[in-house]
């Protein structure tokens, strides 16, 4: 018998019960850990899921204004979006504002076209264009834009162009769409996937003081090492860096996105050295190279032009007279009257100074709220078509598109 007077059989039975309790306890623990990990995985996957459709109702005044939007032909305005309902910054708009804008386009009888239709238009073929054609583009292949816009555009029957950065699929996964998501867009027949650029940043350091320049507009500064001074890359190295980046983008999309066709690209930050460049050969090399490889080359907002841009390529109404297609960039404060004002002035070929003034005035005008189905705050809507000011009524200050980090 044991020290406590227990028989060997009783001791063995006690050990068996202890072992059983331990096994059961470990089983419960493993089950809890498994459930926790499954929940974490499901949560990690759900943050990438497209958001449900959202609708807003425009006021009668808004509907009246958009339904009477001027008819236009032989021109296609191009809207440029970045973030939708993502981290707040000047290039991200709220989902409510985005839905308001898309609803207004639907009410106004606009018809978003495909990338192939737009390419045909740039070549002078207008036969396939619907009434009030427009092109919707989304730069950076952002996950927030995919989640926020997919079901909204699908519900309206709108086409769009997803302009992506293949290298960010792995290096910036929580910010960028992944290839299955790009494939979903391309396979839907409602989206075209096109490259922005291949990898890396949209900017480079251009001197030892860490001044930033465009990745496709400046020579990169290489810091010194082991006592050697820093220096700018050579022009030959820039050409290799630039061309390798874009060719890699094409290769990756061909491999990972079935149906991909390189019909367009968008210059990072819209910067090809037209304003500042530390090598005047860059603009003369970049644009011809892009023109040879893509039927359409998108730039930034045409209102960003200024006299201080010696290499700026002109053109607002398409590629018939220009090698770059400029766009209308929709930003955080571009409420519904701004969209109306800019589209109207684009369609009617209003002088640029009037469009600029109308844009500034529309941002400051009191707005009438529209109603939505998600409880988000209203960001303002159109209370009637904006009226352009005369040149003598408001002093014009220079406005340029922000080129900060995205």
C-alpha cells in the first residue's frame, strides 16, 4: 500500500483520472486557441471584403440641376479618384461623398465608358461613344477604393479603370489590392486594370537635404558611403530605372491578371519633370517612351498647370492635340457643386480661369444635405448650378495639385 494507505489499484485509478482531466483541459485550451485564431483569420479576411451597396437621395433641386446638365459631344472628361473612405487626407473622399457624386452622374445621364472605348476616342473614333460619356479612374490600386466603390458602381452599372502598382501587392498589402481582387475586377467586365507604375515610391530624394522629386521626373540622389560623397544617379541609370519599372509592371499584370491589356498608365504624381527637374533630358525621354508603350498616358489635374512649368505638355480636351490626358482630380473638399461646376465648364469649354474660380466658389457655398442609408454625416450637396464669377470679381491665386506622399 502507498504512504496514505491507498492500494496500487487506487493510485493507478487516481493517476488515470488526473491524466484524463489534463487531456480534457488541454483539449479545451486547444479548442479555445483554435477558435481565437479562426476568428482572427476571419477578421483579417473580412477587412478586405467589399462593403455593401450604399444609396443616397438627391434633393429635387439637385435632380433638376443634374438632369439639365448641358449635352456635349466629341469630348470625354476623365475623373481621377484615389482613396474612398480610407485614412483621412486630401486625396481621400468619404464614401458618402463618392456615392453622392456617382448618383448625380446617374441622374445627369452620364455614361462611364471602358478603357477600350476611351482609346478609340483618342484615335478619333467617336462612333461607340454614348451620350454624355465620362471615364472613371482610380489611382494606386487602393484597397479602400476597392471595398468602398465596387458594389456602388456595380449597382449603378458603371464602368471604371483600376490603376494599380503591382509591387505594392506584397510590399504594402494592407493598403493595396491583391491579385485575386484585381482579377475579380477584371473578370467582372465592368473594370479595366491598368498599371500606375511597377514598384517603389512615387518620389525619390534629389539631394542630400532630402528634397523630394518625382520618381519619373528627377535623377535620384545616392547617399555617400564609407567616406565617399553622395551623388546623383547618371541619366543612363535613370533611363534603366524608369524603363525597368514600367516593363516589370506590364509583365506582372500579364502573369497575374488574365485579360490584362496595357492600354493606359498614369504617371506617378503626374510628375514627368514638367515643373522642376534636375535633368532637362528627362521629360524629353519619359513621354515619348510612354507613348510608344501605351495608347493612353494619364497625367494629373489640368488646373495644376502654371507658367513655371517649362516642359508642361498642353491639352485639356483629349489626345487629338496632346500626348498626355489630363484629368479632373476629386479631392477631400470637392463636394457635389465642385463636380458639377468642373464637368460643366469642361463640357462647355469654359476658359480655365473661370473654371478655377467656380471651383473655389463652389467649395465655400452653403450646401443642402442629401439623405443616405448608413447614418454618415452629410458633406453637402448641390443647391443649384454654381455661377462662375467674372475676372474682376475675385483675385486669382495660384493653385496646384498637392504632390505629397500617398
